[in-house]
C-alpha cells in the first residue's frame, strides 16, 4: 500500500481499522449504520457494503456476525481505500470479508459480486451533489456525488438485493424524499430512524431501512439521541459505539 495511514480502532478496540492520515476517514455514521442491521440468528447471509470506504461498516458487522454466519463484500471506487479495508479485514482475521475496487457507475467486473444475491445491502452514500467539495480529493470523492445521482446509487443497491432482502442507508435528512421516490414501488416496510445529536434539536441524519418486494407499511421510530446536553455520548450511544450493541439489542427498532 502506498501513502501514510494510521492504525485506529472501532467498538472499544475490538476491531482494528487502517485509514489514510490525510484523506477519507470513517465517522460514527458507519458504526450506527452497522448497528441498524438485523442479523437473523441461525441463518448464513450475504452482505454487500456499497461505497465501503475504509471498511468501517463491514468490519463492525463482521465483529457482530462472525464468519460462520455471514459473507461480506464491499465495493469501493478509490483503490487505496479498498486496499486499506482489505488490510484491516486481514489484520482482524475476518477471512469472510473482501473489498473490491469497483466503479458502480459502470459494469462490475468482479465475478464474486452478482446482482440479486445479497440478503442485506448497506450503504453510506456521498452526502451531496451541491456541497462545496473538500480540497482533499479523497474526501471530495467520498462526500460528493460525481456524475452519479443518489437515485442511481439507490437503484444499484436495489439491483444487488435479493428478493425480500433488506436495504439499509444512513444519510442526511434531505435524502429521505429521494429514497422514498426512488424505491417505494419496489420496497416495503420502510422504517425511518431519526438521529438527533442532542434532545430538542432537529434531526440532521436518518437511517432508512426497507425490504425488497415487501408490502408492509412505513414506520417512523422514536428519535435516537447520540449526545447529552454536556456533549458526552448518551448511555445508549455508548452501548452501540463502544459496546457493539445493535439497535435491536436496545429495543430501538
């Protein structure tokens, strides 16, 4: 691998993650998204992480589900991030996790990644087409859409999801209309979890969950608050971000 990178940790040092010192680095969004995924007990599932970055979502899921229960693939546009993510998987002994340098705007060349094969598709898409891009090229690529809209991104996720599989996304609140408009005819059981930084503030982020081919109604869950008024993590946020609990473990979903 070229370039400088740091050895960091997730889930209270249960998971190693290697990230560029000067470039895109994972945030708490990745851990929150992973915590939203319902991993059914006793079933082996295939998970696809679209726009996997340094692999944080996949690595957190791998820690929860274990190799006897899941196979995880990640797709990442930036080759250096895909390489670091594979290095992280190797160092954590997650031999069931593999990341591929692919551009989802075109044909996927990897024979291991095929449409309609994944029980779970998770994604933390670029946030905006309109924000001022970061002067750091890696961050700009990760955070801003380029010749590819959020609608196209979501349609790719839908294509990769098997019948009655589930899609999970974390994004800004303003992405919600695009999600619903794009997928409402193909998914059901749309479940929206608002993420609040503090109580009595507006939600800036949401986790959206849906099931392909389902006819279940839409649900809006009670807000999940990440910080106290003093600025420290709430107890439930600590249990997810440090303890590795899922939202289901905490009866939030």
